[in-house]
């Protein structure tokens, strides 16, 4: 793994909070006004717990704060939204009047009624006026939530029987005929799900119960029923569905077994699945999930709120392939180095797909090794100002022809220069190609469409394609397979249409796929597997040929003449564009015939050149 700069301070100026519903500055000001509470310093392994005196619903909230060793006392952790700081209610803590928001007050009332009287709640158990203590406690969030006997996730007061309707549905839901979309919509509309910090709180807790008004539902029940909803395409159109699905998926990945927490989720995936959550402090989009990732401490060893978001993004350490992650439909920002992942752009557009897909079709999970076996090892350097990433590698080829652009609002124009030729000329040209024969070229084109990977299952998405898929390619424009294609998204259909007229060695793609002499038909399952595996449109890729005659797919923003380079530490080729004093990174590419290190293995390591990525 390339060691990007580890120039971080130790959480200087860090702060807890960062949800859409919370005015954090007002929250801190409220805490500063709590001068009546005497907060004694915490020892290294101590936390404070809040004990609520029992009482009737109409009785005031009276509490005491006390110190305890984190493992010495059974307590319940509270996960909640702070709420509107302008709508406050007084409670009594250690004989002092303390204002809390209406939402927290309602949570404390219900917790007391449900007999949860020994609790940990950040707003009161952390001295918010003491920066040193606040920073230290933030670093302990993982232990605080994991050690809690239970975490109560307060969704808010039930103001219209929505909780009863929703929780009863999710408790009883077994069959699709039982679907109650009003119940689902009610749950998805809860503001609690928008907070970035709740992802860590839910994922790190050993036991979670959602409390909405008087009604309860376990995290396990919600996860199980949401897994069933994934089989219903209509669910994806509901506002909030994707956000909650991402939260539950991260929690499931972190919990490897009952009662244990051991994260299998990496930072890149966590950032992807949480891309739709909100944070008033943008840095919390990163810092709020570090504690639940398997590589967060390594990638961002010392988060620092004192640094700009762009600096943090630039210095995040990840496998080198991560620098190719972007929103391919949009040109890169000119005010940000081209090698920096523009996470805010992905967050704003809610494009979690590119990140999720990138783990499967590029990077350490893809199985590609275009740049040798040592994908995680690379020697990278930075310019003195930290704006230029200096990597090493080889120029392999240049982009010669590209299939046309196809996104909405773009003019249908062809960038390729190839022209139709006779069958004889095509065969003769194929024999001169890197693939050596017509059969070799045919196989290369077929495998390029699926990047030599086939959908296997939801847990292990891609495996190397078998030879039987060439039979499906021959029937790609048959009536049966066209029916399957029409069931794919409109975006995929546009990409497929754009590629169908692309000339490869003088023949259009659909001419390569058409075999009128073929009488062997593929099974429906195999045909569907082939269509599901086609990479056209996924991450907005486009077909290309190179100057040396290779066939492949390239980034949507690629242009003819761009360089295809193999960079030490990456798993896939990268497309670079010369600029003043160096190169701009365009994105990644698939080039059939070099993805397993065939070209890399023949190169002299002493002949590597440096690329200054700007």
C-alpha cells in the first residue's frame, strides 16, 4: 500500500456532532452556559455515566453524573439526533439546571419510563467546554459503544402512530404480498438516519434496539427484513431507502458474529455506503466512520479538524487504484489535483455505485495484476507543496479510437476514425493484431465486453470468465438476449447502443457478435449471466482500441491520444493526459491481454520512468 503523507496532528480542534439536524455551534454554546455543573477530570480509562431518578411521565428529569471505569458498570448508550438547539427544555443534573433539546428530553423521558436509568449520552457525559477531554473521548467512542450493555437508538417521538405501523410491519413482514409502503415510507422519513455518526454508533454496538415513541424494534430484525426488500426493485425508488440500506449493510459487515464486533469493512467501502448521510462538518464524513473500518487507523492515523478537507483528501492513504475513483460523468475539478478522490462530489450526487463497483472491477478485490503482483507496494513521492503525486511506471500505448459518448444531453458524435473494411481485410488485419488470429481477436472482444469477469453472486461478484460465454456473445443481438437487455437500466441501454456501432478492425461490434450459422443456443441462465456481466455503462466506460491494436474499455472522459500507462502499485492501467510540467490523471482502463501482468513482466525495472501527476 503506498504510504501517502501521514502529516496529521492528534485530533487538534476535533469536535463531536456533525448531523444535518444539529446546529453544532449552538450546541457548544449551550454547553458553555452550563457553568453550574462541575466536571472533574476523567482518568485515562474513565467515563461518566448519567443516572436518571425514577419518576412518573409528568415528573421532571433529575439526574446525577458520576465517574466509572468503562468496564466496571453496566450502562446503556444512547444514539440520537441532537435536534433544534433553539427548542430547549430544562433538566436537573447534579442539582444544576441544564438546558437540553426537546428531542433529547423526550428520549430521557422514554428511557426513564422503560427503566433504562443508567445511560451514557455524549451531550452530558462529555465536558463539551474542555477541548482536551472532548478529543480524548472521541477517540474512545469505539470502546464506549462496544462496552455498553445495549445501545438504544432514539428515532424520536411518535406523533401519528407511524412507529406502531412501521415497527409492526417490519416485525411481521414475511411475504411480498404483505408489503405496506406507507409503513416503509414512515420509517425512511425519520431524520435520525441522516446523521453520519450514527453509522459508527450502530455498527460498533453489540446490541441495538430502536426506540420510536413507545415502540421497539431490534437491529437484527430490521436488517433481516431489509434484506428481503432488496428483492423488490420498487423499494429503490423510495426516498431514504438507499441511505438506510447503506447504514444497515455497514453494520452487518462490522458484526461478524453474535456478540462480537470485528470489522471487515474497508474505508473506501464505508465512504461509499455512507455517501448519502449528512454532516454539518464535512470532515465528519470521513472521521465519523474511521472507528468502524478495518483500515481506518492505518489510512488516517491521526485525524485533524484543523486541516482543510482538500488536504485530508490528498493525504488519505489507500491502495493506489483509489486515485482513479471519481464521478466519470463529470470532468475532474481543475482546482483539485487530478489524483485526489473528490469525495464531496460523490457525496453531493449520491453516487455510491462507482466506489462499490470499483472494488470489484479494479483494485485489490478485482484479481487484476496488470502492474505485477505487488499491487499494494509502491514507492510514491510528493512535491514540496504536496500538490503533485510522483509515481513510477511505463507508457504502454495510446488511445486510438473510442466509442461515442452517450450520456443524456450530449450530442451523438463518433470519435472513432476506423472505417468498414471487407471480411478479407478484417481477417488479414486480425492476424496482425496482438491476438494473432481472427479467433483470438474474437475472444478478446467478447471478454472485453465483460472485462473478463462474470457475475458470480452478491458476496463475490466477479470471477474470471469461462469459454462458454463466447456462445452468448454470438447471440447478443438475438431476440431473446435483446429482451434481457431491455430489462436493464436506460443508462445501460444507451451505453450498449453507443458501443454497437463501434468499429473494431473494420467491423462494427454487432457484426462481430452476429453469427447466422450458429445453431447452438445458450441457456437462459447463461445468457442472463452474460448480460449481467457486460461492463458497458458501468462507471460510464466506453469501448476503445489502442495504437498497437489492443482492444479494451476506457474512462468516459478519455480522448484519442491519451496515454495508457502502467503504474507501480496499481492493479489496472491508468489513462494519463500530458499537461504543463506533468500529467493529469483521467481514470482507469481495461486493456485485454495485459491485465495479468503480461506486458509488465517483460519490462526492465531500471527503465521505469517517473510521472508527475498534477
